[in-house]
C-alpha cells in the first residue's frame, strides 16, 4: 500500500494517507461511521466522507478520528495505523495535552475574588448553571455522566464566558483607575481568552488582558496591570522598565513575580 504523508510542519494537527481504489466489493458494507479499536492508540473513529480523497487522521476530544473516502475499508485504516503508528502516537499525545486542561468533577471549585465556582447536586431537571453576585454554581442531576466530552466542553465554555463578563466589569475599570493614578493613558483595553500570557501592551498603547486574570488574587491582578501600564512608558523589559514597575508596586516586584509562579492562565480547578 502506497502512503503519501503530508506534513505541513512538525506540529501537524492532522496526518494524511492515500487509499488504494480497488476495494469495490466493500463499498456496500460501508457505514457512515465505524470504530477501530487499537490496543495502544485506543478507539479510532472512522468517518466516511463522499468528498474525501485520502485518509486524514486528527485528534478530537482526546481520541483519534479518521476521515476516509467512501471506498476505504477498515483494513485500509488498520494498515495505515500500523504504518503511521509513531506519528499517530505523537498526534494523540499533543491532542490529549490540549484537551485535558480542565476536567470538572463534582468536587471542582474555583475560589477567586469576584468569582466563585462550585458544583451542587440538584433534584431533577437538566444540568444547568446559576449565576449570582458571588459567581457561578453548576447544578447537576445525580445520574450525570461527568466523562462526556460535550459536558466538559460546555462547562468550560460557560465558566469562561462568565469570567469574561466579570473581567469586563471588574478588570477594565480597575486598569483605568491604576492608569489615572499614574497619569497614564492606554488607548484601548480589551479582554481576551489568552492562555499564553496574562496580558500584553502594543506599541500603539492598546492593552489586552487575559480573562484568566479573574482567577488571580486581586494584588496579583494589579501586578499584571501595572506591568502592562508600565509598557506605556517603556516598551522593553530593560532596567528602566523594572525600576518604574517596582516603584509602582511599592518595591514588591520581585516578591510578586515569585508569587506569580504558582499561577497559570488556564482554568485551574481545585
Ligand atoms: Zn511585558
């Protein structure tokens, strides 16, 4: 069997392989979706697609998924899996590390100033969230299957949206207050779902804050905001930058920087 590998770059999100087109006898047996169980890679879902011209492997919700042309058989997939095993293993690992960032359980809890999240069992009804001044409560029926990826994704989304609304209400005015105290004028402030950093400041004076700042204690939110505001005076992280920042923080920069190591811009559940 001839294999054609299309790797755009090392961190490819999908792997493709061609399928020989001599399997007419199997076409009638095709279902729209089937499953392959691999002892090492786990369940691989197979999706037949009329427009597909080759096999494409992706990692979806921590599992491998393969889209194949209508004329491909389970055997074609099994052969491709064996040939591509090393690469598929890496694809799966990368996919899993992306998808397992937050897993909600009945004990999950976030306790931050202005945002408390907790789970509580409720009688009857569908799983639902209740928002109040303190934060958000997830009300769930006793028989809920917590392993459903759809549930985990939905919960992540509603919690992040709640954090975004609160960040808009609490962080933006706080940033403007700190700016005024220091006689600084950011051009624009916006809240983003950034997981790579807590905040940023552009040369045009636009400040972006990650909505995950809401999960930090207030003095560390201020620390990040002062950091970005200081960039309005000094773009780089040189000596002058740190002198200005340390002054704004009352000499606490190093201590706060150390404290920041305990936190990451993600949904950290207790
Ligand atoms: Zn910076």
